[in-house]
C-alpha cells in the first residue's frame, strides 16, 4: 500500500501524523498534572514558538521542502500571528506529508452522520448532559474540533477535561508494514483521544485504503469477571511500546502502560493475520521513569542504537559489583527485565535474551544484515547520575528522519558527547535551518547527524520526538 507502509524504525521518513501543541497544554494545573500524565506544568507560548515550531520546520525540510525552503525568514517575520503553524488558519502549511490530526478531525466532522455519532460517543464517556450534547451538535466542524481537544466551548466554558497528551501521536497507533494497530490507553486521561483517532482512521478518505487493515484489540472477559486483583488481565496498549524493527519483526513492550494480556493478543492476532513472522516481548520495570520501551531505547541506524545502560550486558550481569553488593541489593521481581522472542513457525520454542543490548545486537545482525560491530550509544554516556537524568529528559527517545539522522533534545549533554565519540555531528536546530537555507547542508545527502531541539519546556511533558510522531510511510531499507 503505497501511502501506508512502515517496515523499519530508520528508513527514510516520508509521511507522519503530528499534533501541534494546543491550548490543552496551557490548561494543565498542578493539582491535576499527574492525573493528566504530566510531571509538571509547561509554558505554552514557549513550547510553541521557541521549541515545537522548530520541529515543524525541520520535518518540512525533510518531507515537504517546498513549504519552507527559501521561506523561513518570511515565516519567522510573521510569527506574531503564527498562522503558518495553526490548523484552520489561511496561512497554515497544510502538508500531506506532515499531517495534522486536528485538520483530519475537522474534515470528518463535515459529515453530519459522523458528527452526531462522535458527539454522542464523546458525551457518553464524558458524562455530558443532553443539553450539552445538543449545544455541541450546533457547533461548526472547526469549533467542535477545538472543543473535543481542549474541552472548552467557544464562550470559554470548560465542559470536560482537555487532552494534553494528544501531542504524543506515537501512542495512538502504529503502522506495521501496511497494517495499523490502534491503541487501548491505560489511563482515563487518554480515553477521548483514542476515540477521536479511531473515528479518523475509520472515516477519513485519506485512510480509505487502510480500512481492512486496521487492528483493534478486544477486552477479555477475564478482566470483567475478576475482582480488582485481576487487573493484570486488562488489555492496555500504547504505541510507545510497539516498534516495527524490520518487515518480519515487531517489538512489543510490557510496561507501565502496556499489559501482558495486550502483548499476548498482539502476538496471536498479528500471527493469525500474517502481518509479521517474529514478535519479541520486552518486559521492562513498571516505573514512571520508563513508561514505554521507546523511553529506554530507540534506533539510530541499522547498526546503531541509543539506550539506557541499566539494561546493558554489564548491568544485567552486575559486572563491577562485589558479592556483598549483589547480595544486599537483589533485584526486585517487578524490576526484572524479561525478553522473549516468538516465531510464528515455532511458538512453543521461544528464544530468551538476557539483556536488552543482546536483543538490539541480534536485530541488527539477524534482521538487518549487519556484518560489522553494532554500536550502542548510552544515555548520559553511561555515567551516573547523568544516565538516569538524561533518560528522564528523553535522551533515548529519538526520531529517525532517515538512517543516521535523528532528532533529539539539546539538554542531554553527556548523551550528545557519546554521539560525538561515535562519529556523529551534533547541530542545533537553529543552525541546521540556517545552513539548509544557505545550501551548506543538503537534507538528501546529510549523514550521521543528531539535530538538537530547544527543550526547556517541551521536555517537561515527558516525551521526546519519537513520542511526538506517528510515521505512516517510510522507505524500505535497502
């Protein structure tokens, strides 16, 4: 399917779904921050103008250069209005390569049948009155879209909670080859965004070719019938725990947000539909520090990965610790790493990996045909306490624009040192844009580079650029 195909984490990115920071981010209050899955409140204007706007321009330089090449000075000069970045505005960039979810939602709400059904569904999960439901039906598609996302009516009356996590589009679903796996969020704060995305995928003309290839997981009757202690049978899945590392191989994380029952369903469902032939389950500690597997590792090149050193060979084997230390500080069961690889042709004979590093090396060598050494770049250059500090600010959560060219935050200094030591160029987004505009850098030929983005506020939202992207089309790796 030419419009939807993802067969790796690092093939040249051609099309993705995003959602630019909206007023929801500016409505997170301290008392509700953790309920809404934030660790802190952020300054919305800084997030937009000084951070995320760079992300938009860089994505367009790589995916849809006609929108920005030679125009950045004009765009910046008009930044007071920011119409270039705002969906629904006359000056909006409106790319079919860098696709805004808000625009897609507005599109489908022009259909009165879809509009009435989605309003009813939203009001049901939000507990709205019949009067509120009637008021929503009378709104224009643009205004209704804003209400669905921000929770606020045009008269500034808040009728339900905002969905500030909508910027993390990776979690709404993942394209695996030419299928899309939709999420089942673990937290109530993300229920409405999952509903909105489901309606977009099933109803927007852009996804017409995908209609028969949408996969949703079902809740199990075990969960409904068991007492609260049976919550481990609940099916929860978020896209940050799913990685398509090759055409035949999928990684599924079991984490704070994705349950073992969901992983089980992914294995059985995707094998039954012949989507992939190999699935590896990566069970990480259920800690807020980690959240998803893409917060502890992502791929940079077919032979290069960035990861947290806690899951390296040396750490798993406790090398460097003396016997007393190992005995006095035994690993807790909930903190154990567990990696099991299932093959469709030999389900009863899974392969076990002792460390995450072993798995990543195996993927590079077996799935991607790497003959030489596989490089592991460690968060914080594997130096305590920088390893943990920088992992918290998403040093391991990078988005590959093409093989060897990734986006990350500028605040993770020690990790950037590690990239330099492994032969990568580190360039700030501002300098990158200037050099592309002056033809010093050609995005078609650039190699082994990490582009660093301003991150004083955006990183507080606890998600990097891997989280803030849902690739739907990548070139296949040669």
